[in-house]
């Protein structure tokens, strides 16, 4: 497996980004190689842990306005970069990226970090992967907040996603920063757009970003349908607090919050909210996201 690593110089002087990256070596079972996974780890080490999971095609920069607020509230805030994104290693060839490989990589990372009593916030592919972690390690999680995400298991999704899928596979060099800007209600600055482009010096680094849309299991023939159904079987018994915080202007995942509310026992009686924002609500309403997470943690602590 050929592995690319974005030069550190690409991450210098990014707006509102002063966080140190921490690295964990994780073994890839298929190749026997070690991949380096980067994460931000802020706040007191004895604080309760918040795990912030980004999706496609972003990286932990997405949480730059949320991390300080949660850390100031006394929480340990951990925000990893998925393999293929951010400061984490990037397999060069698209075929190296599979749904189950990502779950295995993150499972190895989670256990290596020995995270316990975790409150998960997940959006986009952060949910497709983060919820698989919850299903695999329910004892490690104290609560979950889901936003603009899903856990498909062989069923159709929105027309907006199908349009994104078609675009992503017909565009040879995805304009990552511009795509994220298009998924926000507020206007991103040129420097912020450049920060989202930073992990990808050229198209060769974008294998994961290009492959991810094809991995969403939206037909019975897709890989990972059985694994996601198995995860749903666990989640359908998950009684710890489970909150939905979808935004009001995301055509890709609109209405998906109802499925979680109806199928997961821990969602019953929770303070579900609809936030004002588009797909990347972390950019549009970071203060509100932080409040939802902190409020859930306050309730679980009491």
C-alpha cells in the first residue's frame, strides 16, 4: 500500500487553528503496514471525553470553534482526522478505502487511546463511522449526539445525495474547499476555504475523498449492508442518552433525525433540536452545537 503524508507546512498559519496534533500508529490488517492517525486532544485529561467525528471531505478543522468552548467547560475534547483526511496518512489508491477498513482503523485507534465515558458528536461520514464504534463498543459511550448523518443499510437515500454521488465520480479533482463552502449557510473566507484544501496538495491525495461517496451502502448489493444491519440491532437496544441535532437546511439528510428518534430507545424523551444551518452546521452554528453537547453531558453527569 502506497501511503501519502501531507507536509506539515501545509497546516501552518490556518485561521483560528492553533491546536497541536497528536499521532497514533495503527496497524492495517490487510497490508501489515502502520498508518498514522492524527487527532486534536484538548482540555483537562481528567475531564469527561467528547469525541468529535468529521465526515466527507472535511477534517477536524471543522470543529475549530467548538473545541475551545467544550474544553473551557472542563471537557476533554478529542477530534480525530479520518485516514485519508486532515493530517492523517492517506493511502494513495482508492481501492484501499473501504467502509470496513475505516471501521477497523478507527476501532484500533479508539482502543489504543482507551477512551471511556465518551460523548460522541458525529456528522456526515462521522456518523456512518462513529455509530459503528458505538455499536462495537457500547460500554465506552455515555451518550450520543447525531447531526446531519445516517446509518444506511441497503436502502435508498435522498435525491441530493445521488446528485452528489454523480458529481463526485465525474469530477477528476474535487474542489474540496469550495464543496464545503457550498455546504454552509454562511460565507466562508478565502483563508477558511484554503484551510479545507490544506490536506490535499494535489489530486493524488484525494483518494479517500473521491471514494467515500461510493461506499455509502444505499443498495442491498453494497458492501457493509450486513454490518450496518448488525449495528442497528445493537443501537435498537441502546438506552443511553441519544440526541438528534440536525439542521434545518440540509437537503442530503433532511428527515433523517426521525429515524433515530423512533428506533433508538435512548432517544425517547430527549431534548432533540433543529439547528439553523446547512450541511456543515459546525460552520453555521458552532455555539449551538457546543451547547447541545455540553447540555447532554450535564444531564448524564447528574
